[in-house]
């Protein structure tokens, strides 16, 4: 594909540089939503097998995107769902530690913080030794009591990319597990779970996977399943669930897969979110996360090269190999940064303000002209 912009509905006179907040759905995904509505209008045309066709395709596509297996994928409503599955499933002992970092996305604190009261688990928060969190900062915080390290692969607030293999090696050497939130890069960076060394991935689908709000997935290394304690599971994750004519109501057993953590009622031919995710994943695979990474790196490099010295400064690593698919900037003080953000929005240049930084997150529909327009506003504000 070369005419990327034709894949989306027009943005009018806006320059949309905010995929890290909401990825716009393609025309193909919107058409899939329409077909899902039509299916609900005519359910007599669909068999029981239709409940499994789209979910199976989605699991397979997500598995290919991260280098895993379909049975290692649970379909959820977002990144928090995977973290919650870990929090509820792992057997905790008073004195266990969970390690995360300062300034992380709030789910890290809302998930692991309450374990202190419920399980006697300690949440250890690592401060970066430099401007950006380094793997060595995390490694130094791991102790014999650390049970889990939970971090973003790409930070939402500065776009820095974690050296996950380094952290994973330290975790496993100490008997700990690693959970990575890949919401800010899955679909926009090539991901391979074997290379990362993670035990769990959790992700939202409404950002770089270009899907509706309320979509996401949870991946777990299948041999980690034995570490989880028994618990409630979705009834369609039971053994023999494909046969609706004979439902085991006396002693249902869960399948040996991550499917048991599917969000209930998520997997169905009549689910509009699932239909859109299915179409979006087809598109994301066809375009290629590596293509997105290269395209975005070129645009963010152009932005950083054009920033007026002394007026604004980069707030993400300048080396594109050390950052995710977006870049952040600051304007000296919080007040000046806010004023610059307001000026950009007034000119219909759509970016985000996060933790005192302006986050610029382009995609394949963006061009160098979009970056130049953003820089012109910065130069004239």
C-alpha cells in the first residue's frame, strides 16, 4: 500500500497526531462494525459455530503479532484486565514484592497497590537514576522477595523504550516474573515474546491496534499457567464449549489456555468490538509494525531536528532505537508547555498533554507536511 490516507475517513482540516491516545479506525474496521450490526439484525442466518470463528481469527492474529501461540491469548477489554488476572491468579505470600517504576501509567498502582492490604504484598517503586528509566534501575531493585516486575515496554509519558530482555534475565535469575504493558507499542513496533523474555503481556487495543475503546488482550507464557491458583473462569472457556447442545453443568473444567481470562461475553459473532478488532488486526498485519516504526521514527526525527533551540526541547530519547513510536517535547516550564499545547489545539493540531509533556504520536496517514505544520505553530507561538 502507498496511499495510506485513503484507508481512513478524512480528518478535515485537522492534523491528527494523537494515536497514543486513540487510534482512528480504518474504513475496513468501520465496515466490519456494520456487518456485525447486520448479523444481530438477522441472527437466524448464523450457526453456533459463528461464535468461535472471529475469536479464533483474532487470537491467531494477536499471537502472530507478538510471536506467541493462539492458546496463550485472552481477549479482554484493555490492559488493566490482564494485570487484574495476574493479581487475582498468582498465589501471594505476605512479604512478596511487586516492582514497578515512578511515573508509570496508573494501572500499575491501582492493580498492585491494593495487594498490600489484601495479601501483605509490598509495592516497590523504582525512581530512574537518569532522565529516563533504565533497565539497570529496575535490575538493582530486584530482591529475593520480588515476585513480579510490572512495567510498560514503552512509557506513556516520555516514549522511552525499556530494555526488556535485560530486565527479564534479571527477573528469572531471581525467580521473579515479568509483566509488560505493551499498549503504547503493540502494532507499531515489532514484538517477539521470546526475545523480550516476558512472562505476561497486557495491552489495550484502542491505540496502535486501531480498534474500539474496550478492546485488548492478555498474553501469558503457557507454562506459567501452573503457577496460577484455581479461580472463576468464563463459561465459554470450559472444555467442550464449542458444543452448545451439551453443556456440562455439573463439573465444568477450564481449557488449558489463556482463554479462561477472556472478558465474559467478549467472544461472539455479534460483538461489534470484536468485529472491528478482527478487521483492524488484518490491516495492522498487512501494513506491518516495522513499517509503522520506520515511518514514525522519520517523522519524529524531523520534528526534533526542526525544534527551535531554547524555546522547546525533546522530552523523549533522541535515539529512535531507545524510544517507542512517538515523541514528546517540553517548553521550559509547565505553564509555557500548557500554553504551547493550547496553541496547537487551537490550530487544530491534535496532540496530547501528559505529565507536563506534549506527546506527538503520528501514524501512516501522517506526512512530513503535518510535522512541518506542527513545527510552524511552535515557531510562531
